[in-house]
């Protein structure tokens, strides 16, 4: 009994699809090998799986067969276009190479090297170029120096304004400072205690005091101020 006809559509089951791919891939590679041996044909076979794996077969080499395929598929018109593009690129490369060599020679001449082959006119032209470059460099240096001087002047003005503000604040704060100094010279009163300055001390704030006298007040015990009672219920221990 023969097999039933298989409907050609994508297999939805992932496992069945992978099994079918493996079987048919091996059969296709086997058929390609048999065809190359039986018929002496040059065959190249490339297979990419859904996972990105590559499987290939080539009895003469896959790259060699692909190169042969490219040569057969190109017509003379395409070959002419390719040759024309290659020729234009070659000319462009030649122009860029000659320009690069010319720039290198000019750089060496500006550095004072390889001046022997130059003629008088070429040397004069080189001298003018150096003079122009030197003049531009000096102008640029002068401009930078002027800009730096201007910035320093601005900083000087800012520092002068800050100095004036600090000076005005200092002058405004001298009034309270003088009042505090006079209070210390006359003696500070805190609560009921008076602190006096010894005559040997200087009246200015600059000298440190050598002696500080504090007023002495007689200490009266709180028990002495209590009224004495003639009668007391407390008897000393020696009476008992």
C-alpha cells in the first residue's frame, strides 16, 4: 500500500517540522551527491534552516561553483559597465595620490626642507607665503593678548567693587563695636553682680587684663535667717 499524498503547506507542529526538515535535507544532499557522481556534474547546494544553520554540498567547492555561476550570468554590457566604473575609480585614486604628494612637498618646503630643486621664483613665492603666515600668526597673538587684558580689567573692576562693599560694611559695623568696647571699659552689670576693672588694666581692648577683681558679698546662711523656736520636740542623743 503506497503512502498518501502529502499536502504541500507549512507544518504547524514544531517537532514534526524539524523531523521532516532533517529527513528531506539528508535525502536532498544524497541526491546531489549521486547526481554529481553518476553524471559528472558540478553541483553546489546550500541550505539554511529556520534557526539560521547552514548546510552545503559542492563536489568542486561551493565558492568555485558560485564564481563560475557569476561569470556565466554576467553579460557583456554589465562587464563594460563594471570596467568603466573601475577605470573612473582608478583615475580618481591617481588624482588623490598626486594631490597628496604635492601637499607633502609643500609641507617640506615650508619647513625648510628639500629647497635645492626650487627655482628663484619658487623660492620668492615660498618667502611671500611665509611672510603672510607670520603676519597672520602675529595678528592672532595680539588679538588673544588684548582679549586677556580686557578680561583682567573686568576682574579688576569686580574686585574693586567688592572691596568698596566690604569697606562700607566694615565702617557701618564700627558703631556697635565701639559701644561694646565702651561697655567693657566701664564694667558690665549682669543681674545683681557688678564686675569692675582693676585700675592696673588698660582701658583699650588691645591689652589683655592682668588682674580681674570680682566684688565680694557676705554669704549669709539660710539657716541663720530662720527664726529660732524656744520649744523643740527634738532631743539630742546625749540627753537620752
